[in-house]
């Protein structure tokens, strides 16, 4: 089966976790889209909290009822994809440029389930370039200090501005994304702390100690992993 088949399997398996009356965090990206579609197909009385405008548009087109994060007291379950899933369910996210809103929704959730195709599971994080969201003002200066933070963590690369169609990629909140091709991240917690200490960095794509379960689509079916 293809990676897209694996994504669909994982998304549909996660939709089975949703119960009527729940407030559900809706992730961003191609895998999360399969979850949104499967959830809508169940026609449950639920409220979705989208992590991006793209997800909101998809959910509304499928008839799901939505709310803003500020309108709900707590989220019962969030389901989202990941760019990499490492040991202990440490994640790299942000390939879809929605990492800040995703992390806000994840941290407001009682339970977080990450869904992915089999290729996303890795032994060590870092093969996927780490997304770092920064404010637009003085972003090139911020990028230099990001490089210093990476160096302090023995990662000898800089971060490059994400560009699409000749223009910098902007998040729904108007921020910019820099990507750091780390190669290997030996100490994700240390790197997370170093990046958060840089003024101008809004957040980074390391999601640590947040995922409660992973559902991985494989040729043999959906595999469940816990930290």
C-alpha cells in the first residue's frame, strides 16, 4: 500500500476514538485531513477546534461544527499528524506551517493522538528539517541567534527561511518559518530550551511529552504506540 493509504488508515482509526459531545482538536496537514474526513463521516454531535485556516475550511465544507480555542474550556481529544515520530513519541511538527496553533491546541487537550504513515517513525529525530516560527520583525537577526543556539547544542547548521513561489511562507498568525536541517538531534529537550530562549522565536516544532498515543498505518494494519 502507498503512504497515502497508510495515512488514511491511521486517520480513520483515530476517528473511532471520538465520542458524541466531545470537543476535538483538529490537526493540520495531509494525514490530519484524513481524520477530519473520517470524523465528518461519522456525523457525531461534536465541536472541532481547528489548528489552521486550511483545516477550518475543510471541516466547514464537510459540515463539522467549529469553535475557537478561546471558546472552549478544555479539549477532550486532539488528533494530528507529525513529520517525524521518535523514541518516547517525541515529535517534529510544523511542515504545514501551523506549529504554534497546533501546540496551543495540544497543550489544551486532555489526550493527544498522533497519526502517521510508517515512514514517519524514526530512531532519532532530525532527518526532517526542524521548523522554527519567528516574528517577522528583525527575522534575519533572529536567524543568526538561532544558529548560535543550534551551535550550543552541537548542531553545526544554520536555519533557512522557508520560501514558496518566491515569497516567504507566512503562518496564519503572520509569522515566518525558518527550517533547521539538524540531521540528528541527540538531545531534543536541550534544543527545545535553547530555541525558546531566543528572543524573536515564537515556538519550534519539537513536540515533547505531549503525545499520549501514536497510530501508525502500515501494510499489516494500524499499529498503536505509547510513550
